[in-house]
């Protein structure tokens, strides 16, 4: 790692970390064809998330942080003597001026977005996946990735209407697991669920509908893809009709639904508890 001390918050070498709280200038906004909007970068916030970025396919090309965080990262950096990764060392006040707010976690990593993975690529070695439709809350997406990593889910697929999983808040809430759990976007929705079925997956749509089978009865197929929808409306009727079966989480009277990340976690746990996830 090459340590570079920065004292001027306007130093152009730290432009990839600038204005993180800006709605229209954030560097983690996807780059648009022909230019405009963001830089298409991925920001890792905090030591644990930065460590997971280092271990992922999202190779960091720079770090920005206070001196005490440098020591916590040194042992995790993959050393390339021909292209050392710079660690821009700053004081807390200079860092706040660069990023636009006081960052309690004290360090940021930045990476360029690699080529997107394809649906076939992430399904090839997967036995349990989750598919999202209309999930547009970054914190819910981050929580789903963290739950997936902790409960043995192999991949995440995105249908229509979902927020960007590589937004800084999603990466942070996932504790960096959005960088490690493979994900892909389904182009034709919901018609391309046929691709999932053709790969041998039973698709299980989560719903509060009393006519659906209890969740525990729907998780024991060799390959399972759970589908979850947005807070409030849930999965669309077209998507529900395109799935193999529907399942509900039994709940107490007076409660008709759970937070989408919580519901997904229960489904993941039920799948793991069934003993078929690694069979």
C-alpha cells in the first residue's frame, strides 16, 4: 500500500470519494451512456466492509481514511508491487469536507464496477437463490444480502423495479456481503423466470395469502428460488402466476405481513433447517 498524506480537501486525487451525500453528484451513481450522472463506482464504508471489498471481485483502487484505520487494513491488502493501492491519509475534518459529512467509521474504499454477471452464470452452481421484484429500499436490499450470506443462500437475482444494490447504503447495511454474494439482473420480467425453471429450480413466491401452503412445506426441493416483493404491494399478479408455488409464513392474528428482509430471512432459515440446502 502506498500512503499519501492529503491536507487539502480540494485535492483532485480524492475526487472518487467526494460528495457522497449529494443526490446528483454521488460517485456511486451508475454511469450513463454518453456520460452524466455518477462515476459508476462502488464505495465500501468502514473497516469490515473494506476488508470484504478486498476479498471480492470488486478490486479497490484507492482508500481514504484516518491514520488509525490504516493499520487495521494493512494485513488484508493484496500487494501488487507494480501498482500499489494508494491509501489517502487524512485528518477527520479534512475527510468530512471531502465526503460531505463526518464519517464515524473512519475509512472508505472505492472500486470500479466490474462486468455484470449473467443469470446463467450465477445459477450454475447455486442450489438456493432469492429473486427480488420491486424492492426499492436500499436498506432492505442490503439486509437481504446480509441474511443470504449468513444463511447459506447462493445468489440473488433482480427482477423489475429494484433499487441499485451497489449504492453505498446497500453495501454498508449488507456489511459488504453485496460484494461477495453473486447477483444478476433478469432482463425479461417475469417471462425470463423460465430460465430459472429450465435450470431445475422450484420457484416459491412468498405471500400472506391464506390459500398458500405453509412455508415449511415448500422448501425441500433440490433447487429452490424464493421470490419476494416490495413492501406493501408484494409480488405482482403476473409474477405470482409465473411461479411454481406460493407459500406463506404462519403469523399471529392481526398481523398480515413482515418486513421483506425479515420474511426473506425466515425463508432462508426454513430452507437451511430442512436439511436440503446442501443435500
